[in-house]
């Protein structure tokens, strides 16, 4: 094991140029993947913010009894899809309209009677913010006798649904394509490293080295290159994130777990690439 | 030790590299393998170290049957052999000492014993003073000595030398040849492929000659027959 480790490390010393090239290739392949990952997580964040605003509003008939309304509020909060339900009285609604609709303040001042109905505003739990669930909750709320009308912006929620589906599909397809390209490029780089040492491999075999013994330093070396490449990729992504934040728009970066996952993915590709390359090489000669 | 019985070896693209070759090299023996380029000397060598398998016939080397050998057994056979080539096959980015140590390391030898064993064989081939030199800093003869030290470090029962003096000038040739004789004198069998007939005539060793893949002369067999025929 000691020897394996030494041989793996020595390669960096003996073939510094090719080693740097491998790490750089892995780094940039993963960087492209990482940038795409950043786009995806920021898009998801944006979608999530929009989703937060999905709500179902039930407008109540004038003079709805207080006790019944309070009971209904409790019932609605007990729905499995519901995150929160808030009662907005007629006065609250008017106060809010005054605050929000500045242009109409004068009109509001002159009102003799409050024209706004009381309402119950319902927010849904994440995962239930799609057309089907929203419609189902709205339908149930219509069942209360003192409810006049229920609104939830069906068109808008449907659009959100489609956008979500599209984002997921693009994310998977483009992400997979980037990942495949990264794997191919990294595999080729590692194959070069193996070919560069084919003479050494031949000599190792002549003096009686087992295939396992020959393979091990390559695997370790591949994993180390992948690991370093992954770290550089995360570093580059972070630099890109800082630049975007400063000059373009406020965005989110990977969580710690996601960053670790990228580095681990690099190590895994490095390991896999060398396993395949060395295996093929040993089989052929 | 090494036994070929009716060995045929076909080239991948047709034609025969070896035709019905049979011979036996005993423990501790020194045998020359001679013949022109392309006569099949290297093929015989490759069969001995299991780089190739015979197309038919049987090859046995220190207890292993090369015909039936599993791939995982090949390294074990090679650790019992020392192999030396015309082009030395040293690793350019390692010192003489590291090149020799390499052959021990791959066998999983304990690191505490490696240094001493490496120094001993380097001394034996007369290169102890140049242990830290890289191959490019050594002459051809010296590089071949490093290769021989590497071949010896595992204490092989047979040393295979495929044209070991082919790239060397006359003086280096004599030195390397004397080294091989000394190694043989200490009990290691040596099979040396060469087309240098001067070398062959110098020494009273067995000669096996190949011509176009066929064994045409074996001094051990032919001399015995001549003696039997003599009145």
C-alpha cells in the first residue's frame, strides 16, 4: 500500500506536464458541469420563490358567523396539503388595499362603506403547489357554506407546472450530456497517462509484477487527479459565482454537500477512467 | 529446468516461427541459442518467459507448464527467471539502484531487505559506485550491467539473455559475457541468444542452433552421437 501510494505520487513528479494537463482537463470539464449546476440551482431557487406565492383565497359571504369561520380555519389547517391558513377580516383587507394601492388612496378615503369581503388565505406545503393539488384544495374550500368564491389563478399555476417540468427535463438532459462529455474527456486524458507509461508497464510485467500490482498506482493516481480536478472546479465555480454576484445578479452557490459531491464525482470519474483505461491496456498487451 | 518437446509456433499472420523444436536445458547449465536474425531465437525466449504460448507441443519451465498456465501464474514464473535484453529496458527516470529495487518491490519484498540486496547485486556486477546514476549517465555496457543486476536480484534459477551484447562494443561485450559466465559459475543456468559466433567459439558451452525456426544443431545431442559413433 505504501509502495502504491509512493508510485502514484511519484508520477506527478515524473510526468508533471501530463499530470497538470490531466488535472486541468478534469477541472474544466467539471467546471462546465458545475456552471450548469449553478444555473440549475439558481433556476430552482427562482422557481421556489415563485411557488411560495401560490395561494388559494376563499372570499367569504358578508356576515359569515365568527365561530363557523374560526372552525373552518382549523379544519382547513388540518388539510394535509396546507401549510398555513390566515383569516383576513374586511377591515384588514381594506387596510392592506390602502397600503398597497397608493394610486387609489383618494378613492379609498371617500368610501362610505367597505366594499371588500373577508377572506381566508391558504398557503400550501412544498410539493403540493401544482395544479392538481391546488384545485383539490380549492374544491374542498368551496364546500363551506359561507364561502362565496375561491380563487387561485389556475392559468398561472398551470404555467408554473409546465415551467417546472421543462426545467427538470432540460436539467437532466443537458446535465447528462455535460457529464458524458466530461467522462469522455477525462477518460481520454487518463488513457494518455497510461500510454505514456506503457514501456514501464511492460517492464513491470517482465520482472514479475501482477496485474493488480500494476493497476493499483494508476487507480490511486486517477482518483487523486479527479479529486484535485474537482477541487479546482469548485474553486473556479466559486470565482464565477463571485463575479456574477458582483456584476450581474444576486445568485446562490452550492451548499457544502453539493460542493463535496462535485469533488467526489471528480474522484469517482478519475477512478473509473483509470480502471477502464488500465484494464484495457493490460488486456491488450 | 527448461524443456521444449516438439514445439511448433505459428505466426499470427501465417507461417511458422518454430518447427518441431525439442531441447532440454538442465539446472546450472550454460547454453547458447544461435542463428541468424529471424531464425526463432526470440520466439524461444518468449515461450520460456510465457510471453507467448506454443501452438502445439509442450514447453516446461522450472515446474510450470507454459501451455496450460493461467494468466495469474505468469508473474510467479517470471520471478524465478531473470531476463536481459539487447536494449536493456531500463526505466529512464530512475537511478540504477531504483531500477534494480523495482524488480524486488513488485514481488512485495520487505522494504527493510531491499536496499541490502540491491547493493549486493550492484556490487556483483561492478556498479556499486554508480548506484545513484541515471541510465543516460551510464555507458551501454554499464546499462546492461544494471539490467543484469535487476535480473539477478530475485535470485533466479535461470537467466535469459536475448542478444545481451548486441548493442555493445567489443570491450563491453567481453565484460558482460564474463559477468554472465561468473553468474553461471555460481549455479544459475544461463540461456543466451546471440549471433556473435566469436563469443560462442570462446567458451566451451552448449550450442543450440536454429535455422528458419527449426533446430538444426544441438552440441549436447550431436557431440554425444559423434562420440558414440567414434570407434
